[in-house]
C-alpha cells in the first residue's frame, strides 16, 4: 500500500535519557514523529494523512510567500504558480509534494535528495539533500544545495517543524524567542516593515505562555550564543524543555499557532520555523542567497530536548 507521504524512514538510537526515535517521510522529507521514551517532541499524525499545516516539511527554494508569485531578475519577470489561491501567493517553495529519494541510510540517520528542475517562474536547476540524524539530545538536520545549472540561482531554505512535550498541554508551555525585531505584514501576510520588539507584544525574550498568544509571525535580528547557535525554547511547568536551534545561516524564524491540528483535541499546536530568509525574499533580496554554477551551500538546525530522564 502506497502511503500519502511515501516511504517512512524510522530512525532509532539510545541516549542517556532513553530511547530516541523519529519517522521521516519520503514526500517533502518531513518529520512525522519524534519521541524520547515514547514522549512526543512533535505532534504526530497518522501515516494515512498528508502533513497537516505543512508539519515538518522542507521549504526550498524559498520559505513563506511571494506576492502574486511574481519576481523580477535582470529585467525579466518570472511568474510562479499560485499555490495559496486564497491570498494569491506562491508559498513554501517547489518541493512540498515531491518524493525525495534515499541516498544513504543507517539505524540513526537518513539522507534524502530531490531535484528542483527548471520550471515556470524558477528557470534553475538545483540539487538538494537533507540529512536527519538522531543525536544524544535530539534531532540534527543538515540541508545541502548545489547549483547544477549554467547560471547563478537564487534560493532560501526553510523548515516547518511543530514541537511539543507529550503529556503537557502545549498552551501551558512558555515560549522564549531570541528575536529583537518583528516583521509586520499586510492582510495577505506579506511584509510591510520591520520593527524592534522592545516594549511591544512581540517581545518573547523573557518568555510568554503559548495559550495566551495567537501567532503567524516572522521575527528577525536573532541572537546567537558564542558558538553561533540560535535557540528558541518551549518550557514546561516542570522545567523540561524542547528547543528549535539553528546555525546563524537561519537568520529568521516564523512562529505559527493553531488549534486545528489533528489529534491534539483542540489544544494549541505550535510551529517554530527556522528560515534563511523571510517572506518576499525574491523581491526584497532580504536574506536571499545566490549560488554560482557548481557552487554548494550547507546549513544546519535541529530539535533539542532537556530535562528528560531514562525510565
């Protein structure tokens, strides 16, 4: 039987905190499950479902939205397919429904690859790959892109992980974002400006309860530690945490909340989404990167747990 998300890659390892397991799907190279000792670190969904709200999928060669699907380079207008008809935007790249192929697989890791072929609105040839690896404190994810075409190609990378701590209502978790600016948007969720978060409702640097906010918002000016790692954290009342971390390449983060995630019983589900560029990057140039022919790029992020003990 063929599943809506294709082949399921089950990864397993043992850690000092117990047994760590993940399920990665071939379609969109998505994270479908992640557990430590059976405790969910992402809200799971059935293998007979497509990823709800884009849960865990890879967003290439752009995350978020492009207004009217249009952008211009060297005086030539490009028209992408409109994949968000309600708001007339092109959203979340070109691989959302693509089946990735297996490149390498081990008990605790898998590398999947997919090609972005030249097409309407994106006349470039990109080879992409993503490696998921279970490590002692969570899941490490590394993206690799290479321009295999004959001219420079623009790109940005994003991901769409939802996170939780199983057994704890997500609405009771405290969200902390290391972000100093908030990207303001119009009614089509497209950027209109960027403002400091100081003294505003968008300041999450000291933490705010998830159930008290409703978000579909991007943030910038992300702070990193001395090792160049950015980290955004959800903390349970008992002190356990789950974090989404990234290298500085992922200089923006989108946070999205919904009470319509299947299986969550009306509780809030929250996505914390590392991005190398915000919405409209193909038009604004903000965070947009270009790869010359034969040039490659790599970036890493992950999901980290803390405070969990072996049974």
